[in-house]
C-alpha cells in the first residue's frame, strides 16, 4: 500500500486518519473504545501510513489491514469476539495472498478464464520445471504431455524446460501405504533443479 491507498482504505471503513507529517498517525482507538477512558480522548492508537498496520499502545489491540475488518466487526457488535479467525489467507496455499478473489475465481470459470494453461504457457519467459504426480486423480499423462508441448512453443532463448515424474497423488500424498509422499519426492526434484540453476552462495544483491 502507499499512503494515499492507506488513507482511502481507512476512509472506506469510516475511519478518518488525521493529516500527519510522520509515518505513524495517531488516532483514537477504534478496536476497543470501551477499554479506554473518555473515549480515548488523547489517542492511544497509531496507524502506519505506509503499510496500514495499526497498533493501540493503550489496550494492546493491533493488526494489519486485513485484521482491521475483524476488529471493527467485533467493536461494532456485528461479530462475536469468540469466533475464531479464518486464517486461510495466511496459510501456505492462501487463496487471496497473491491474487484478488476475482482473479482466483476466474481461473475456475469454464467460459471466461484468462488462466488457460496451454494458452498461457508459451508466454512464460523463465526456466520451467514441470513435475507430474503419476497417481494424480485429476490430471493425467495426456494432460502433462499437452502442458509440456505448450512450453516447447516458447520463443527463442526460453528453452530451459525440465519435465519430471514422481509417484504421488493429487495433493502430494503417497501413492501406496508405506511409500514416500509425492510432496517429498517433488521437493527433492525441485531442490535439485534449483541447486543446479541457482547455487547457494551465488546470489548477488
Ligand atoms: Zn485500544
């Protein structure tokens, strides 16, 4: 976020940030007003104008922009504070971390997606490692073959393509009891592939 974005974001939620020349703008606590005397007349809370993160030095409530929705819902009585937060977006595969919900949902559209693999693959400019899970219940060998072929139509200088096959199921489980997981086998392939192209210690800053 930039400063204008942060201001606009808070304004949308009914919180007017004061004009303030420094990075941390003081504001009355909006998370737990009841926890302060005189409606927190001398502001205990501050908002970072660059990141949107907020922190109340009085009651200890704090969070980022995402947590602000929850804090406001609780303080307005719309949300029971005992409700456990949905941490999906903070997880490894959080749907909203790197794309908007609209963008994510559009990948599943049968009629209007812009994420068609075979159409987009030729536009990939970096090195590619395509790992096939041989026990995948949703993607089959013919699919992998078509995906591999799509990369072969990339332009000149984009020829670094590696295909790998490991035993595993759709979400990276073991293909049979007692077997290593598909995730661990895929990780080994990825590790070796990375080490070859980006040796540790060779990173320049
Ligand atoms: Zn507070």
